[in-house]
């Protein structure tokens, strides 16, 4: 995933923002514990959203502890704890996703960037093996997505829907792993599908100018429209609307205010910033 699933800080209560930071820092701590302190550099808002969603579904948050930042010992922070493996699962998902992103970038990047990626990749290969062993279900979902994506990109004139489908199926399958019954599985699958579709397409929208300039693959380049930004916005709005319909069917209680904020304010704000260049409310990248 790519870091687009963000909060809208200005619309959060202070205690909600502090809770969000605690989950973010808790996930950072867990990644260092499970793999290496270097994997913390790959921590994303997307995996924080995934961790918070899992902790909400299972109501597994067991509190917060005060401590020091692992990167900056002079900085105080708090860490969320959970009674299950939600943070560990999100850590594994992050490592697996970054590994396959590196594999993909080796094929698509220019010479010097490929050299840098080849230097980094052996480290993530080691951590990826551990994540794959601990969570084979997550590995299977991401690996299948990469295979499907390669097939789409090698086809002639793929549609926007076809290009976004692999990522959508991947996140749908990942969330379905958490279902305890068929109805919940269908709701989580629907929610994951449209959030996954939105993630892929907003990343494509973000890279549109660069891909057009460099001849990279971009699904919006195949859109038969005179106003590509309008097409981007309408398509992404549809994804968010469908995702929110499914989200409302989930029994979210813990962190509900934060997750509501992301669905109703954070994601649309990020979308407007990417497509129309509207200013986002900025906050520290490291939380």
C-alpha cells in the first residue's frame, strides 16, 4: 500500500488524535520487535489504518503506555497495546507489501534507482521470509495480486476497472481473512474491495503526469475522455461511496471517531489534494 489512508487532523478531537498517534507508534514499535528497526522506515498510514481496523473489529486494544520514540529518544510518545496479534499482523502486511513493491520497482525503474533497490532488497527478502512464514494467508493475497497485475499491464488497452481489480481483490481477500461468519465476510470483502480500488487509482492519479512523461503504465492514460481529472475524481468518488456503504455495516465501536474521520474527511481531502492540488492540512510525517 502507498500511504494515502490518512486522517484529517483538524476534524479530530485531541484525545482521538492522541489515540491515533499511539496506534501509529505502537505499530512502529511492533515492526522493530518482529523484524528490524530498519523496517520501521517502511511504516505507512495505510498499515496504521489496517491495524486500527483490526483492533476495532476485535476490540483488542488493551491500553496505552508512555515511552520514548525509538528514532528520537528525546521525544515522548505513547504506544497502543492489544490483546491479540493485530499489530503483528499489520507489521507482517507492511513487510510483505514493501517486499513486492521493491520487486515491482526493479522491473519498472531506471538504472540508478534499480541499483539502490537491489541493495535494499536482500534485507527485505530476509524479513519477508519471516512474515510469509508467520502469516501465509497475507502472503498468498499479495502474491496473487502481483501476478494478476502483471497480466493486466501486459494486455493491450486495459480498462481502468481491470487495472484496479488486482489490488481491490487483494485487500478484499485480506479483510475476508478476519471474518467469523459469511455475512461479515461479505461486508469486509466489499469494504476491502472498494478501498483497495481507491488506493490503486489514487496512486495512479498521483503518478499520472510522471507516467505520461516517462512512458510508464497508467490506467488513466487509456481513458477516452477530454477531462481526465474529472474522470479520476468521479471514479474515486464512486469507490469511496461504495466503501462507506459497506463500512457502515461493520460493528465498529473502538476508534470509531477516528475511522469515521478517515472515511469522511481524510480520504476525500487526500483525493482533492492529489487531483486538484488543493492544499491538505499538513502534520508531521513521523506523527
